């Protein structure tokens, strides 16, 4: 038995005939291949099956009784010439074979000896027929695709033979020269009349093509002669190879970059040009100091705001012009420039303008902040009109005739242009006239009945069509070509629709066509022209419309979500408490009909349920109607997320309605889809955010990702509030953990070195990583150094001091250290004690920080730990000289003092001299001693100043 054929695995076979060999062959095809075989026994049944569903191959017997396989073959060939047809017969002769081949059979098989011994041969021959047909079909499709790309109207394209001679030229390239293109086919590409007669240009073209010969992409910018003028063209030459890598042709594309090159040349002419441009451009440039006081006002400030430069100065600060809280100063300091800040401002006349503002740090005289303001009010208006135009485009795509398209243009003109008088003339080539296919009531009221117009260039409509020239008039009565001087139309536009006709739009007022209106009118006309062209390409353009609609919906949804996220981010920045964050998030998610309902809850380990913290939206009583258990399956989405710490999406609440009771309560309130995400940051969970929408499948992949990121942002904000509160609280819980994790870096180091190690808070965080000071209590420093060299977690070790039974080392860790992880959440790692068998951690947790969060963080970072003890203490931050002393030190001063301390500099006698410590730090000895004296002075100040002494001490020292 032959192995399955990859070609026939997906083939649909129609087998026609009643002979025994047909049954045998059909069974062999189904068992030996993955083909789908349909059996029919008559010619009529075969024709019906062919009409009902496309097939990949037809196998037919010759004899049918009332007809023949030749008749069936001829009927099939009337419908298609590409379907492979195999004619088989058990009693054929040369006459039948000749007749079959003449009728268009792909293959003819004589089965005089039966089919049993020839099944492998038959399957192979059928497979070859199907494979050959598919290859021909693929080649035709690729040829059509190449022609569509090749004849791009915006790109001139040439195809060259492997020797560099011209083989083919597209229409765009033909239109750039007056020469007979067919006469130059076969000549070397670099010698053709497109290129300027300069030897340099032709040599550059030659080099570009030679790079393609070498298998590379060649690029060059050269001059092209055509149409009586020289244009600058950017050439790109690409090699085309066959499946063996041999060069078969070279494709050269040319894009006109004349305007870009001329613009770059003009912009480089002189510095004076830049100064004049700054004074006359519509963008406004302002420079202020840190207080917002103007140090420079661009003279063109009146273009946007209507005020003179002097009046702007009189307003005081830039907040009066652009409003307060325009940007985050710390973010600007970090990034150097903030771009495209959108803000609404009011000009002197009280009109609102939409601005795009860029803010940049500068140092120009006394100014430090530069603002560049661009007025995008017209662009916003254009975007609104374009939104209407998109709806118009969709209407065009479903119109079936030119008259339907014309009617759509007239109906949609008010929404796009804001003008009510319009008409569309369609050209009748047989009668050589333009007839009014559609017009508005307003146009008929202003102009009277619209007449049919001959295409003779006499009237404005005819002239615009014949000359293919758009005409715009502030007052059409000033034109000599106005056919009806009695018309009440004043402002008018005549825009040709290609070969299809003319679009006419007007108004009773003079001068209504500003730049935006003209642009939109041209765009509407171009859209209508494309729709008229589409009548013969309807299937293709409908597919393009569906894609455009899908992307537009995605963009609208994404913009809507991004707007919500921006508002929430602003609320998070302003929030002072956890409750403010919870309520602000829920309120903003449900504002402006964004979502139906949103709530934030916390998993209660005692009750095993999710308890609500904040909620907003319609039907808040939803939470009163059910209990949300923390379960991984079957529970309300918030409960599932709380259990799994993974987002939960329910696309259709109505599904599985009787299996999960919460769905009934949600469905009763028109909650049709749900998304629940964890509020997690840095491995800790701060609750669950759950959002309900009033439509099914409301949360696509993009919105799920954005809201999941929002959950991380909310958790980060909650963590930041915990850290801030930790700095303000005076109540502290000290907890002690026993570590049962052999992978903890200090545990591994103590076990490998066979000694005891202790950490008492000596850590430095630099751009290179974390440096931790560790005391070797009862062992050899050399053994610790040797053990550290074997650990991947330690990038380096430096000996600070050593004696016979211990010393101090500084570890450079490759990964984060637990002290830094705890500090991010407001807790302090006070000490670590590690020996070969036991490791103990001591952590201080402020009252404002959830102890469970800290415990979870320690377990996730270190591994298995046991809580040995905890005790609570209260300290007054203002009376703590240690805190005041540390606050007074810079990071560098703390680093120098810690290194000196652990190096034994303060011992008597000194273990290391100041010069030796300075060498360790990479600084000079004078700098080292200066840091030490500064720290000592700050230490004494913290201990002995009046604010830090008790009454008895003050009387003694005073």
C-alpha cells in the first residue's frame, strides 16, 4: 500500500461512473490518502455535484448508457478549463483516447486488464494531475498579485534581465518620458533616456544595478529626465532569484523625492531663514524660568492667542496662559523633553483652541523651560469630519450602481462639509453629456431645475469634467463660464470624479471654502471616485472595507480605554489614601458609560471570601445579592482571580447560566461580560479589580492587556502609599524569621565556608548592583572568599578587614537583595545571622504596612520561613538622633563611613589606614578624610544640639 499523498490529503475528488473499477478506485483513494471522494453514477448527477461544491479533480468513466464521459467532459470544459479531468475506461481504444484528449481531458487511462494491479499507478497519476493544476493556479494568482504591485501609480518600476538590459516597464515609468519605451527594451538600463545625460548620473545608476547583480539591495538618489523637467528620484534595485539562488531578474523602483530634496536644500541656505521662519510660523515658542515667568515670547504669539508679546508678559506666569499642572517637573528632568501634551487654551477673543505642546529643558539666558505650542483646532475639526467621511465610505462600499453612489454623496455632504447644496453629474458616454444623477433640495432651491450638460467645455460643470480640473469660487458670479447668471448660488466648487462625472457643491454665502473645507471636499470627491471605480471590483473592495471597519473599531476602543487609563493615572498621582485610590478607580471606570459596574475587593483568609472595599456604577446592590468565595473554578470572576492571582475573563455571562449562580444575578443587571484582574505589584497582591460590561465579548486581547497593566499600576500606587505611611508612623513591629532555604545567598555562603556570617544593615545600591557588608564572626575570611567564588549569586567579593578568627567582607551580588525588596514596601531588614545549620532574619515592619504582605514577600524571595517571634514598639521619629543623623548624610558619605568602619579604621590600633581605605574606594586620601570629618561633625550635631538633648544635658552644656 502506498503511503498517504500530501497533495491528495486535502483534495476533493468527484468520481463518476457505475463500473466496478470506480468502486475499487474510490475505496483506494479514501483508504490510502486523506482525499474526500464523492461517488455519482450518472452524467447529470456529476454535473449537479460539480455545481453544488467545487472539486479538485474529476474522474469519470467513458460509458454511462444514456451518455458518455466525453459529453460530461465537454460540459465541464464549458465552465472551467483548469479543473483536472481523468477519463478511464475498461474497453477503450485509440479513437476514444484521441477524442478524450481533444475534448480537454487532463489524462486518459485504459483499464483493459482491470484496476486491481494498477491502483498505485492510478493514485500517482491522479496526484500528478491535482498537483499540476494547483501549481498553475498558484502561478496565475502570483502573476495577478505582481501586476497589482507592479503598476503602483506612485512608483516607477523597471524589470531588468540578468545582464542589465530592460525587460519591462510599468505605466508610471512610461509616463515620465516622451520616448517610445518599446524601442529601448533590451538596451542596458543605465543608458536609457530616463537618466540625465551626465556621466556621473549614469555611472551611479550602473553601480546601483551592479549591487543587485551581487545579490544586495542597491540604493541611489539620481536625476531623472522626463516631461520637459528634471526630477530627483530615489532608486532601489533588488535581485530576484529562483529556488536555486540563481539571478533571474532585477527589479528597480523609483520614488519621486524632488520636493523633499528641494526642501532640505532650502532649509540649509542660511541662519537668517530660520530666524524669519520662527517669527512667521504659526507655531508659538515660549521660554520661562522655573517660576513660570517669561524670559522669551515669540513675536508670532498672536497667531494662536491673539495677544501681543507685551500682553503675554503682563499676564505674569505661563499658568495664566496654558493652565496649571501642565506637566510633571520630575518626569521632565528625567526625560529632558515631553512631547504632544494636549491642552485647551482660550485666546483674547474668548475662542477655545486645542493645542499640542512640547516642553523641553533648555539653558538660554535666564530661561530653563521651552514651550512650543501648535494649534490643532482645525485638525480636530478635520478629524470629526473624517469620522463622518468614514461612515460615508462604508455606504459607498455597499452601493451597487453609480446612481446609488451619487445619492450617497449628496446625502452625506452636510455631515462632511457642513453645506446643504450639492449635486452629482454622471457622464453618459453614449450621449456625450452629463446628467444630474442626484441633487439636494437646497441645490434645486438655489439654482432651479438642474439641466443636462453637454461635454463641450462651455459651462463650468463641463469644463471641470473635460479638463479634469477642480474649480473653487468664492463667488461663482465672477466667472465668465457661469451658464446661469440668475442662480442664487454664490460660493461653488466643481470637482471632477475621474471619468465618471462631476461633484458640485455650493452655498448662498460668499467665501465659504476655506482650506479645511476644500481639502474635505476633495477627499469626499476622491472617495466617491474610488467608489465609482469599485462597481467593477466590488468583491475586493468589500473585503478592504471589512478590514478598515475592524481596525477603526479597534482604534476607537483602544482610544477609549487609553483615555480612561490616563484619567486613572492622574487620579492615582493625586490620591493620598488607599480609599481614595479604590474609589477613584471604580468611579472613573464607570464614568461616561465606559463600563456598567466596577469594584475592588480583598480576599479574607478567615471567611474564604472576597470582601468589597469600593465600588461604582449601576446596580451597586449586585454585591449585596451574593457572596464571592475564593475558588479557582466555578466561582464569581473576582473569586477565581483571588484564588489564582491570574486575570479572569467571562466573554458571555449568559452561558452556563444554571451551573454558576452568580451569573443569574449579573445577567439580571445587564452585565453581559466580565473581566477580573489581580492588583499585584512586586510579587504582592493588594486585592482584585473586577469590571462588568453591558455587551458580550467587550474585552478583547488589547483591552485585557491594558486593564491587567492598570491592575499593576494601581497596586504600585497602593504600595507607594504604604511606603509613605511607613515613613510617618512611629509604631513598629519587629519580627524574627527562621530561614529554611538552602539557596539563600548568606546561608549557602555560611555552609560552604563553614563559618558564621552576620549582616547588620550595611548595604549600598549603585548602578552596578547591590554591595552588602557581611561580618565573618568565627571563621576564615579566605574560606569565605573561596566559597563566594563558586556562587553564581555573588559577582565579586572584597576583603575590608580580617584577623585570625574573622573579619569583614563586601559582597557584590548579581541579583536583588532581600533588604532592597523589603525597602520597596516600607519594611527594614535589621539583621541576618547565618551559620552552617541555621539562618535568622530580623525585620522591622511599620504599623501602616500589612504584616501579611511582608511575610508573603519574605517567603516568595527567600523560600520556606517560620515566624519565630514578633513584638511591637513605639518610637518618636523626631526624637531619634539616629534617624536625624542618617537623614543628614549623603549616599557617598554613608558609603565612605561604612567602608571605613568595616575596614577597622576606627579600631585602636587601626586595622587599615585612611590611605588604604581610600584606595579601596578609589578616591584620594584628602577626599577620604574630608568625608570622615563631615560625618563626624553631623554625628555630634545630631547628638548634642539643643533639639536632641534632654533638659539636664542642656543645662550642663548651656
